[in-house]
C-alpha cells in the first residue's frame, strides 16, 4: 500500500449544465462558470508559485462572496472546497493542512445534503483528498475511504473526465498499473466540456503524462 503524499493536491474540475434553465438558474450558472474559469486560469495558466497562491486566494474570496449571497448552494460549496484544496496543493507542506480539513468539511456537508450535485463531484473531490493527504496522526488520509468515494463518483458519472482521471491516478499510486491505464484511457476519451477549453486541455495533459509514466 502506498504512502499518502501531501506534495501536490490535485483539484477536481466540474461543469454545470444549464440547458433549458430558468433565468435565475442561468445567472447562477454564469456565476459558477466565472469561478470555474478563474480556477482554470490559476491552475493551468499561472506558473509562478507566489502568483498561483495569490490567484487561488482571489478565487476563494469570490466564491465566498457568492456563497454569502446563496448560502445553501451546494455547487458553490463544492467549488469552495476545490479552491481550498488547490491552494493547499500550491502552498504545500503542513501549513496547508487547515485548508484541506476545511475542504473536507465542506464536501461532507454537500454529500449529506445534495450528493449528486455537479454529477457527484463532491465524492470525487473528497476521494481525491483521502488519497493525497497524509494519514493519521498527521491528517485524515485513508486509501479505503478514497477508493469508496471515487467509486461512488464513477457510479454517478461513469464517463466523466475527472472521476476517471482521479480514480486512475489513485490506482497508479496504489500500484495497480493495468487498472490505472484503463481508467486514465477512459478519461482521455471524455467529451470536451462546453466553455472549459483551458481546463480540459490542462487535464488532458495530466492524463497523458500519467499514461506515459505507466507505459
């Protein structure tokens, strides 16, 4: 069994569907889309560490403002958790632990109240945290819980780029090379997400890099 690593916490990327939505839900979708696009810019188009940290802090601020206006929105809670875990990954080290604990609490709340929001992305995000943070006594890392969460995400969104990528990454870190290749290949074949060109391109680069490591 692998040892959890805290050097890099890879965040989840999700896409809300707004087809046929009401005007209010379209406004919500635009607000979420802005947050997603800001995140993609921070994650995939900002390469200086200090700039990345500041970029992610800014998007966290914007997400908190949106949640203050709509405190019951599960999709924004998921994205606040994503942004916090991304900032933890950018900062690195034990000083990032409070951020991932805050992200964990947000995701657990979403799973209790609206587990299928954003195609089950809370399960993917929480599963990712479980395998990428250290275990007890430092943090809450747990491979068994990670796999359970990631499998629940795949049950909701079997063709999604993120659940397949992160489960493949988990399997690779756990030494299950052949299974990892299967899921990473599925992720590489996922359909592009409308309006998420930068994010999809970044994720596909990660997929290809991981597949090359496993060849």
